[in-house]
């Protein structure tokens, strides 16, 4: 186990996900919360392929985010269209009633005059 060079506390192994060091393991002092900022690489630099793959996944993550935003916009649009459809259904029912009453009135008028 690697101990902290600053305070002698144990370290834990973490994984970097920065663009420059994707997937690279490093030691981190467990007392970091109490102010010790010791970190040291546990392995050599990330290979070019790892950095390239990381960039690719970063770009994909942005695309996913764009699609999620588009899905939210579309969901909102669907909600608005559903409200419009409901309003139109109410108007249609009202017009049907008016038409029905006008026919009843017309037939009554023709029959009794
Ligand atoms: Zn420390």
C-alpha cells in the first residue's frame, strides 16, 4: 500500500477521467478532505488510443445530450398538440350539438308550418 508522502496516511487508488489522462490510475491521500492534497500517478500516462477513444466518447456524450434536449422539446410540443387536440374535440362536440339542434329546429319548422 502506498502511503501519503505529506502526512503518512493511507492512500486510495482512483481513476482520472480528465481529457489528458483518461482511465489513468492515481493515488489519493484519504485525508484529502482535511486539506492534504497529495496525489501521485499509479501508472504511466494514458496511451494515445485511450485519449482518442475518450475524445470520441466525449463527442458522443454531447450528441446524447443534444438528443435528450431535443426529446424534451418534442415532449413539450406533444403536450401542446394534445392540448390543442382536446380543445378541437370540445369544439367539434359543440358544433355537432349545434348542427343537431338546427336540424331538429328545421324539421319541426317544416313539419308544423
Ligand atoms: Zn496526506
